[in-house]
């Protein structure tokens, strides 16, 4: 796993935690910086990066991207894109 992929996974895990806390958090977390950071990191990936990872990130399928990076892609449900 590249350093960029490790950082993406870290941000995805942070995003997941923030989303899970949204119903009880006061004040509500601002998710926009996390989405912005994921967009930046996605642009940093080389064109020969894992095509599934690129697809998930471009489609903002963040849970699928997280599962892929955690080696759990078999848990990903097949989407309607393909």
C-alpha cells in the first residue's frame, strides 16, 4: 500500500467515525474538509493505481474504497456501474 493509499484509508476511517457520531454530536461535525481532502488525495493517485480504488473514489463510494484498502473487497456488494 502506498503512502497516499494509507492516508486515504486514514481519512476514510475518520469520515466513517464522524458520520457515525452525527446523530449525537453537538455541534455536528463538518464533513466538508474530509471530502475535500479525499478529492485532493484522489488526484494524487497515479493513473496506474488500482482501477477499482480509482473508480470508488471518483464515484464517492467511500465505504467500498475503505473495504478495498482494508483487504476486504469481497465484502463489497456489486454496484450498478458495471
